[in-house]
C-alpha cells in the first residue's frame, strides 16, 4: 500500500552578533551573492554537524565518520595481547571479507578504507569481538598466507557486513552514502539549506593585537598583529524532514512514538545548536527571533525566496522586524498560491506578538517542538479533502 508523503518544514529567523561561524579558505566568513547582494553564508554541513552531535549526545548513541576502522581494530587487538602480525592480518580481513572483491583500501596505511564509513562507534568493539570469535581461523589463514598473493577472505561476510551497515538514530535522520555496500545506503530524511543573511552583510575588519606578557628590554608591546573579519547577520535558516522517509528508515516496526520523539529531538536541536567557528573570541550564542513550522503532504516549500530582495533596515534601525514581516507576507502568499488543502498544520514561536499568517502561536521553543512533531506524525487530513 502506498504511504502518502508527509513533510515537516522548519523556518528560522536568527539574529547573530559579530561572528565568523563558517570560514572560507582564507579564514574569512563565507559569503554568497543572492539578489545581486553580498550575504553572510553558513554551509549546511557547518550547522548540521553540531545538530547531529547534540542529537547523539542526548540519545547516548554516537556515530562516527571514519576511514580508520581497520587500524582501530588492529590497535584494540594488540591491546588485547594479540601478536602484531595477527592483529594486522585481522584488520586486513575487515576490508577483504566485507564483500566480494573487498572494500577499496590502502594497504600501506593500516588497511584504512578509501571511503569514509559512517557507523555506530561501538561497531569497533563488535568487530574486535568478531575477530576474537574467529581467532583460530585467522591464525591458520595467516600461517599459510603467501605475502605475494592476495589475501583470501576469512571472516564471515554476512556478519561483517551487518556490523558495517548498522544504523543509529542520527544515521536514520541524516542518511549515509555507502556506494561500495548498497545495503548500507540510507536516504537522508533531513534536508538542510545553507543559512544566509536576509540583508546585505559584508565582512567587517577587526584589527587585534596579542600582548607580550613577558617582554624583554626593547621589545614592542605586541607580539602579534592581525586583522580578522566578522559579519553581523539576521539569518534565514531552513530544514525539512521527510517524515515518510524517516518512517521507512526506522523500519516497518517502528512505533509512531519513536518517530515522534526523534522528530521532536531534531527540531529542538535545529533551533538551539550553533556552529563552533571562532566561538571562543566571539561567543555568538544568540537565540532565534522566530521559528515557524509547516506540515505538508505534497512537497516541502522553502521561504528563502522571500529574501531575494534584501531586507531594508527599519527606520529606527534593525533588520529583525522587517524580516519577520517579509517572512509572514511570503508565507501568506504561498498559502494563497498552493491553497490550504496541502497544509496540514502550521505554527510559530516568536519574541514578539503572535503573527497570524504563521498559524498557531506557541509560547516556547519546547512547546513548538512538541506540537510540530505531533502534527507531523499524526496530523489529520484537512476538512473537505477526499
């Protein structure tokens, strides 16, 4: 039976004080031109990583992206008093036994994999246990192995592949590309757009010095001179969760409560997580001014186009109020263009009075996260729809 599509769209207006959240190759804040205007820019990867790590921390369920699985297994086996040559041979088996013809790897670097694997961190210990279980077979294979010949698989492929393709909640949310093992591929349920300033935001210079605390006679007062660049911005941030894909990733037996809890957890950390770029010298720990959600059943809709024409500052100064109004106006336009039949629920939280165009008003971020997760996983069909 075909499962109807369900999407949770999340829109945030986030004022950020002087910061360098995401640097380019010159260590300057990233920028992008949009609407013929330079905007501050933060890549989705820079914001997605702290969200993922916070989700994992709260669940106590950690995953890692790494090419170092075989060397890490070898190290743990040596710590368990395995001979060095046997530990190295066992680590080679991780890549040679994983699939027919093995995983692409580098023999001269501890058999580390060519591609990064994204897997639960406890898989390393599970692979060590698998090697322990098959130690006798590994010892016999090593004793008869000709170094000039290709290594023959010894570890059971089915068990090894099962470990390498295991998932965590964050893998089910953010997906996993594993081209060499298609069974391990996971289509991301979360899509996240780059964040960009809704107004012009040119990098601004910050000249600074580092003082020499123990100067010698004749030394100048400063030991280091440098100019850094920072931006100040009201960012538009957008993410969407394909609830149908998340159900599929979690498996057919996953209860609605599990999906609901994971969606709520993601929403809370999407709202509150911040990239760590230059945080020790800028501390840009601001909160969003406005968070808006929309639950749709046809497709996701970004409101990024609302800011193609850069927002102009209010007469008394500030971009936040006019940005809020621009978002509300655009949301009303989208509802008019698409009609209400595909909008299953919508709501918002803001630092000011409720915005009627943005649906139900929630008094806190937690209340909004709870409400939109429930709406996304259980929202009824709108009245009048067949």
